[in-house]
C-alpha cells in the first residue's frame, strides 16, 4: 500500500524506491481508488487534453455574466506578438494562457479545476507553454500533472484548497505550488528540488486573501492566475539552481493552514472585505 | 481525497462550489426522484441566493435536474432547454437557520406520481452533501454508489438490506439510519464501494415494509 501524507513522505518514498515522484503519486492513486495503472494514466491524460482543448477554444469576444470580464487574453496575445514583448516569449505565453483560462472560466466555458475553478489557469498555462516551447512529449506532461496533483493533494489534506477556508493563498497559492513542482520535474529536478520548488512558490503566496468583487470569480481572480503562473516559473528556476526554502516544505504548508485560520471571514470568499468593499467595487456591476 | 478532485473535475465555470457543485445537487436530486421531472421549485439560501446569479447557480441546478454533468456545455442554456421540455420551474429564497451558506432546497414533482424534497449543500470544490430528504436528516455525498431505502420503522429491514448487499458482494462504506418518529417512516442511507445490480433493487422494492427504494450509481 503506497500512502503519503506529507511532501517529505512523498520525497522519501520516491528516493527509497528509486523511482520518480510521479510514480509514487500514481501508485497511491491506484491503491486508494482501485484504478489500474492504465485507468489512472488515462484519466490524467483526459485532464491534460481537456486543459489543452480549453486553451485552444478561448474566445476573446465572450463576456462573463457580469458583462465586465473577457477579452484581456486577446489583448495580451496581441501585445505578445507585437514584437515588443517585455517578458520574453515563454513568460509572455505563460501569462497569456493563464489569463485566457481564467476568462474562459468566468464565461462558463469548460475548464479543469486545478485545484479549483478560480485558479484553473495556473497549471495549464505553465504546462501547455512548456510542451509547446520545449518540445516535450505528452507522456512527460501527464507525468508532470501527477507531480502537481500529488503536491496539491498534500496541501488539500494538511491545509486547504478552498478560498472560503484559507483565502486565495489556498487557491492560487496551491495552484502555483503545484505548477512549480511540475516545472521543476520537467526540467530534471530530483525529488527534493521538486518539493522545494513547491515550497518556495507557496511561501511567496502566503497571506493572500480572497476578496472577490460582488462574490464573482472575476476580480481579482482572473488576473491573479497570471501572477500565480509566473510565480511558479520563478520558484522552479530558484529550485533548479539549487536554492532551497529555508522553511521545510511541509512547514510552509502548515503555515498556510494556520494563516488561513487566522484570516477573518471577511477575507475568505464572503465578498465582505478588501477589494470587494472598495468604492470601485460598488460600481462594478452597474 | 481523490486525486482527481485535486486535478479535476473537468467542469463548466465559473465556480466549483456555485456552479459544478450546484449541477451535482440538481443531478442527485433528479436521480433521487427516480423519474423525469415535471415541476421543480428551487429555493436558495445564503451565498447561493446572494451571488448565485453571477455564478450561474440557478442554471446549474436546472442543468443537473435535466441529467447534465458538471462538464456539459449546455449548462448555460438549461433554463431554455427545460422550458422546451415543458418543465415548470420556479425559484425562491429558502428560509433556513444555521444551514451551510451554499444550500438549496429542491422540491420535485415527476411525470408519474413521485415527488421529493431534497436539501443539499455545496461544500467547496465540487463536493456536495445531501442534508435532508423529505425533511428527514441525511448525510451523504453522492460520490459512491448510494442506496436510499424508505421503510416502515419495524425490526428486520436493515438486515434485509445488508443481507442483500452481502449476497451481491457489495461492500458497505458507510451506513446511516434515520426516522421521523418511533414506528413511523424511516430512512436508510447506504454508501457502497461497488455498484448494486438492478435485479437486487427490484427485489428489495417488493419486500413488505419497504416503501421506496432509490439508488444512484455515484456522480463521477
């Protein structure tokens, strides 16, 4: 029976058995769900292909229910191809895909919650861009998705992946940690560096509150997907350079849980504080 | 927690709790009715009532009633589709106290003579909990095969159900018993690890003292 309850346990299992992190995550899924290796793999592949399809089907002419969100992904695309791309091709593409997915979600399009709908842009933005720009195979991308899912599962079980429980750090923060670990894996990091990429990423998102305007998954959620994705790039780069989180990865997750508990409920998806109660927010739906 | 609740589900946005969870609530309520819906009265509470419009919560619940899953593109068109099928739908506010902020009461009347009232809440992610059926407390998620038996509060009915399940090699994950009052109506909710064959359900339905057998194979 393969079971892990912390990032340290996940790392130890991979090291002790001399296998990759994603193999431990897959084995644990098989043991918990009675899925065969093929069934589990196929389901993860289905998630990856659904992300790809959602990205391809982005429609910049759509508007959300509030009629205020939509079209920013297209703006970013136009800027990225204008030849004046400030951040470079890869980072520009990651930002663009993240915003597009966030907008697709707000416009009632089909997306993959990863870990939530509000944070659905982070993981596909970095993975799809990586596959396109680094000539990686689909199999490798599915393996990276397992790494991300394993990290997300540990966060969900030891802290939270719900904005209502832990604030935005639990949604975009978790997504960013998952994406950072997946990217580090894709670039050949060992198990320890994968965990530190996730930890560095989450650490930088600690304290982020959930204060959506009018309670909608639009402001600030859509754009924050872009920041979460770039945060994952920075964290993976740091970890790949051999830089470690001074705070142990599991302690970062535990800190996120404690911070989430200490946040007032006004800042946990109730729309009763922060940006949601600003003067501009009162005009948002008008 | 299932790995594919972390990466997944594939769903129509914008909110896993207010949209995907709401579809699941409608879907489970529709399954519990056990026949096509003729009329639905949907009462929303708390955050569902306050922010449901922008999240498509109403469309999502109706989509579930029509048998759609959270990844169905037609969720946004569900009200029109229901209208085309001649289903009468009304919305209102649920007056509850101390309920989960994302709660709905779904009253359904079928094309035959069946009717049901389901109270459910959306817990975050797209996970839901069925809190009440016909006013009797329940507590199940709909994630695994679930058997709901309405029976008279008499000795022996639990044993009939569990013997049937044992005979079919179905393992019980959780089991809950509720009753309105001693000797009155009782409800048994059994969450299982395997699916229950149709003929076993048909048999159970004919047992004396068993009033109603509802089963659904699980959401995912």
